C-alpha cells in the first residue's frame, strides 16, 4: 500500500535550518514526481518544491528558491527538503506528496498540489 511518512519538523528561530524527510512505501517512488507543499492558517496551500525521482530534476516556488533544496535518496526511497535561512513566513504545516504513477499532472512545482498521495504533515514553526 502506498504511503508517505514525513518527519523532521520543529521550531527554530529565524535564520535557522531544518531538514524534512519523506519516506515512500509502495510503488510510488521510482521514476515519479514527488514534492512538498505547505499550508499556513488563513493562507492558501503553496507548492514549495518538486522533484522527479528518476533524474533528480527539481523545481521551486519563488518564495523559497535559493533557501530550500529538495533531494532524493533512491536506496531508501526518501525525499528530503533542506530548509535554510528560515523566516517567520515559512511557518506552516508541510506535507509530502507524490503523483499517482501514470497520471498526467501539470509542469513544475505548482503541480504538487495535484499529486494524489499525501503524507500526514509535519509542523514547521519559525520565530522571529
């Protein structure tokens, strides 16, 4: 059964770093699109980063480009989100997501919101 399990959230001060992990089980990791989106109270969901696990090709939202890095480990079938220089506006619940294999989705990071599989979320809180 396909499942995504996130970990690594927490509380940090502005300027700090966190690394989120997303472990994929079932046949949803290989040569697939995966990514992260976030949602803060009162705000719309935002696709943060996406990656094609086959090649490692990544895309980022402009709000995080240059500060966040998405990567993958093909041995452990894990996708990571390294978040540096965090700011209070990065405070949100972060969710890992994966496309349903074989389903067409739009291009780039915005398509993360279309992905079928989602984890339970992990909270990131950045204080000023």
